[in-house]
C-alpha cells in the first residue's frame, strides 16, 4: 500500500517510526480542509443561497438550493442558519418580491 503513495506525501507526512494510522492522520491534516474553512464554505454557500432570484420560474430550483445550503450551514453551525429569526428574515426578504406577484 505504501508504494502507491506519492513520495512527496510520504516524506512530508510520515516519519519512519510512525504507524500507518499516524501517517494517515498526518496526511489528512496536511491536505484536508480545516473545520474553520469548512464552516466558512458553508457560510458562503448559505449567503449565495439567499441571494434574490430573477425569475419566478426559478422558484423550485432556488428552493432546492436554499434547502441544501441550510442543511449544510446548520450542520456546520453557521449562526445565520441556526437562529430562526435570522434565517426566516433572510428567506422572506429573498422571496417577497415574487410573493407579491
């Protein structure tokens, strides 16, 4: 299995005395996404999802994207998605222009 690993990752993340499990943990830390970055990505996805859409025909697509962004944001505990007063305001601000039609 080790022969399948890029020499760069092997030398960067694994000391000769480390186990495969330790190496894997080190490798994951070196190339993985941090919890902070993951949360920031979820926050940005949420912010993108609450941008107003232009065409009422896009409602179902927008709603699907919003639901997915909310689920990820809530999982990552993005504050705007966990506070019902905040996310309902965002939601209605986005959909009100079309609700009046």
